[in-house]
C-alpha cells in the first residue's frame, strides 16, 4: 500500500509500465522463437490435398469458358473476323473497372482466332501485349513491340531517335508478320496518355497502315482502359483513328461472380473440398465491395491456402473471413513505423507541405527546406545533404508511399515533382503514433506562413 501511496495512485504510470513490460516480453518471445522449417515441410506433406490446379485461380489463367461475357466476346469476334478473309480489323477501345474481364476476353478471343487460322491453314496473327503500368513511355512502347517481334536485334532501353525505331519496326513488321495482322494491345492505356508524347505515339500507331505504308503486314491497335471518360483525354486525331468501335465491360454482380468462382473452383480444387456456403460467400463479399472478379478469385485462393496450411480437409466460410482480413490488412502503417528516422522526417516534410499547401506542386527544394526546419526538433538527428534527401525521396517512391516524377525547370535545371500516394488523413494517423514525430505534425513551415519568405537560408518579412 505504501508503494501506491508514494505514486499518488498514478494509475496511468502503472498502466504504461505494464504495457511497456508486456511489449518487452513479447519482443523477447519473438527473439527466442525458433522455426523448424524441415518439420514444417514434413507436416505440410502429410496434410490433406486441397488444390488440384491452383493456377486456375490466377487472373492470368484463361479457361475454356468465360461466363457472362458473351456479348463482349461476340463484339470482338465480329471486329476481328475479317482477318479470316484477308481483311484488316478496325482499331477499338475497351472500357471497364478493374476485374471486369477486359484483358481476359481479348486473350480468349485471340486464342480462338489462332485456332481457327490453324484450322483453315492461313497465317496466324501476332499479338503483342503492353501493360502501360510497366511499359509507360512512347520509347519503351516502341522498344517492347520491336523486341517482341525480333529474335536477333534488340532496341536498347534508351538512346535511339523515334524515327529510326519506327523505320526498324516497319521493316520488321513486314519481315516477321508477313501477310497477316499484328494486334498491339495497350492495357491501362490511360496511363500512357498522361505521359508526355502519349497522344503522339498513339496517333503514329493508329496510322501505321496508312501513314507509314506497310508493304505486306497490317496493324490493329486495341486500347484497354479502367476509365470510362478516357476518350476525353485523347487528341481528336487519335480518337478518329480508333474508328468508333467501343466496348463497355460492366462490373459483375454476386450471382455472376458465383458462376465464375464455381467454374474455376471445379478446375482448381479436388472434389468435395469446398463447403457449399464458401463460393457464394466469396462472391457476395467481392460484389458488395467492388464487383472485381480478380479480387473474388484472389479471396477464394487465399481461403484455400489458409485451409491447406491449417491441415483442414474443407475450405469453409471461416477461412474466407480470415482470407478477407488478411487481404485487407494494410501494411503501410507497419512499413512507415519501421522506417529509419531520417526517412520518416523526409516523409513528414512532404506531409506538412501537402497539409498546409494542398494545391502546391511539391518539388525537392521545398522538401529539403522544410526538412531543415524540422530536423533540429528531433534529438540526436544529424542534418542530411540535399543529395541524400533526394535519395530518400526516391526510396519512398519505390515503396509506393509517394510518386516522384523528374521534370525540367528550364533555367533552374531539373527537379522532382512529388505527390503523396496515400491519403493525407491516413498518413497523419500513422505519423502521430510515432514518438519524436507526432509533436511536429502541427508545425507550419515557413513556405506556408503568410507574410514570410525564405531566401538563402534566411527568413524575411514580405514587403509586397
């Protein structure tokens, strides 16, 4: 009792002590934990077999039947069928949310068209897929097309003028494709349009048959976009080159997703492995949130893997709920909390600018200026150079926390335009949990203070 009297019944201090002690014990247990991987594999081999072909639940798997996409399959078949009679299909655009079957339908039709060409013994067309999420500049698009067709010469990542690449590509198309059609598929084409020169490269690709006068081969361009208003970003010349052919892919409802999962489940799992309620539950959860077939397939596969790891014979609804929780778990908070203090300060600098100046284009110099204002507020932190802060910005961009694009500033050289890639309020909630950081989240940088300006590390009062 005396001990508590001396503490003046400071229950908050006692609670903090208990929590801190519990954290230490947990960390010690984690450090002392030993995993016997050999025994794990031995036990895993003894567990019941659940999957017959787990690849059937991958988004890239194309089955022999695509439920609830007959209308879209028919439209694309109608557009491309003229190839069977030596015709050249129109360029066309496909729209729809992620996971509505756009790419799968095109790959399905391409496979069936190839089979028919083999059957009637004519030259099969070429299909070149470009995901503009990865191949996202005009130069890289051309290089990818050329390198896919060529078995010998390869276009380097950078360095060649566009007209030289075009001439090489024209010669290669006639030599490799011959008297047939080369279908160039640009998936997530909206990303390309946002890049410098995006409209120009699309115009060139849509006019390959006319402007560049291919001698034997022909080209058909297929654009796939997640944005229904994508056409508004297109140059009028590019828009007219697509020939007015458009397809819309609606989101799946729960009933449609159930049919899709049922067919894939029969391919992926052994018989009687899936509980009766499991597939309807996966479909309902996916339809309620996004209507995304990819997410529904991912949920079912994850549920199967959790059942497999638990040595269960059945994929029951409890594993679906566990899978949903696992897939929805946001690792961003854990990642930011584990970052070194200096990177956290750079991220905090970006946060403060975005918070107080939401319409400002954030550049590297602004981030460094704010960093210089706040680093001294953290005990034991040494000042970094501008070059090192720029490197840390690159690391945050690679982690997907921010987006950083290098742009020319004319007379002032080049700089990075930086944007947060996570919501501002979410970042605030994460940063306020970090000791030594939370106390500076309400700091207002000089750049955001009215009546003040910064010049050569000195702060002055604005006169006008």
